[in-house]
């Protein structure tokens, strides 16, 4: 029996709807409304680079222009509605998902012990009790509060001293919880002081099968359709083998069905979806035509290969690429218009003089640039500069480049 097909335009519409990018960017971005948005996305990745604004702030602003960074800080640090841990990278996650992270704590503990030993971070295990006792006696700490007399290696930012490594390990394995950040530096406290006792690791047995089921279901609901590999990668806790087995069981029980999704180049790819997904797509509204500046770490782009299959948009961040070898720039933002990624922009906030300086815009080859599109971009950049507390937008003389 032939599988049902989901055409590329419909697939893009579903994907954008699940990522809160189909509707017009508007709405409240505080408290319960902001938490509902983060639940819809699943998590929001944290990143320290502040070229215009930090990644987590840009992710939320692109969906809710009324958002300001203090809103997330209040939700996380004051209301304690979020906790910080890892998916594919550091992220803030709704607190009501916390019990599903016990499996991640276990797996990170096993992984990091062997990985960090291989990286020659010697001595960190001997610091566990010292670090825990220090926090117990003196309260929350940052990495600068421990291991002051310990030698840091010369291998770069990842070459921490043993007590810093112990802090990170105890956080990743669940004994400590990050309670917030000061100047983007994490502050750690004992999990038993922060998390309700019945949710703490050790008080609630870790049910791996139940957790895998929840993680796969939650990933599929946020992706709309996916391969087993994409389900595993979403939270980056479930193994590819576990996700494959989950798909087989779900197919057998009828809670998912297999479809063929058309890539932007017309080739078909088998994916899993909820039964009736194609019937639901008729109710999806056309995406907003407003241009949005996306963070390089936006959930829509987290899986670079998926974004390329769906939108034909090849994106690689070039932060760690030597300047002479960069194709576009140090930190280049994708541009979304409707259901198309139309280009990328190299810009930076110069806070000393209140300017958002646009060095270059590279349209995609399929995106015909016009005066009207330039005006829409300028309107969006004016919103971005207000968000970044800047006074004006300045374009370089030759800012509009030829497509590459």
C-alpha cells in the first residue's frame, strides 16, 4: 500500500506552526504566556554570544516582539518555572519536565566520567565532597568561588580546574542545580534546596522506558513529523536505537503512521507522524509575511540538515572559523519571510554609540530582492534595534551583496 505524501509546502507549514513561527509575531511575553511559549518549543537554548542580543532572547523576541530579557530571568530565577540543563546544548526547560531528566542525569554521569578522564581533567572526582560541603556551608556558588588555589590548564576555555569540573559534573548528574546566572556565569546550589523533594533524583525511581516514551512523544509533537533519528536528536537523551524501537512499537499500536515527506528538491523521505496530520493541515493559516531575524540557534535551525531538506537553506555558524576562511561572517543571522528563508544578515550592536550596524545582507538565490523587501527588512531591523536598546540602524555603503 502506497504511503500518503506530505508535499514540501505543507511540510514547511506544519514545521513552522510547531515552532511558533507561522502566526504573526505578537502577544504577551511574560509569566504564564512566556512559559506556554517555551513549553510549545520544548526548551530554549542558552548562548553567551551577544553580537546583538543573546540567542535565547532573540529566539523569544522573534516570536513575541514585546519580550524583554528580564521576562525570562524572572520566570527562571524568581518564579522557578524553568530549570537549566542540557538537551543538545545548555537550555532552559519547563520545570514540570524535570522528572523526565533523571535518565539524562544518569547517562551524563556515565558519559562525562569517561569523557573527561580522556580529556585529562584529572582530580575532579576527588573534589565532589569538598564542593558539596562548601555549598552546604556557604550557599550557592559560581565557579570563581571554588578551587581558587587550583591550577587551570592551558588548553583553552574548556580546560577547567578540578573544582570547576566537579561543579559541572555534579550539575550535569543532578546533585546540583543551576539557580540562575550573573553576567552569564552560572550559580549552583544543592538540588535538594531548589527542587521539590519528591522530584529530586534518588527520591523518584528513574523509569527509563517511561522516560523514553515521554521524550519521543514530546519530540514528535514539537516536530510535527520526524524520522527516528530526528526524534532521538531533539532532546539528545534517547539513543538512536531506542527511538527506532519506539517508532516500531508506536506504529504497531497505531499512535503514529508513516508518511512520505517531500524535500525542497522533490525527493521523498519517510517520516513518522500522528494519524490524521494531513487532515489537520487544512486548518493551518498562511504564515505571516513579515521578515524576522532568527538566531543562529533558533529551534527552527537547530537541526541544520532538516532545515536544508525542508527549506533549501544551507547554514553553518562561522564563529570558530578563522576570519579569512569565513563565507559570510562571524555571527550571521538567518532571515525568514513567510515560509521561506530568504537570506542572512551580518550585523552588530555598537552600544558605545547606540548603533545597529549592518555590514552585509546576502539574499538566497531563489529570493528576488526588491525595494519593498528592503523596506520590510528596515522595519524589522528598527524593531530589533529597539529591543537591543539602540538608537539607530546604520547600513554599510555596499550592504546588499550578490547571492553566493
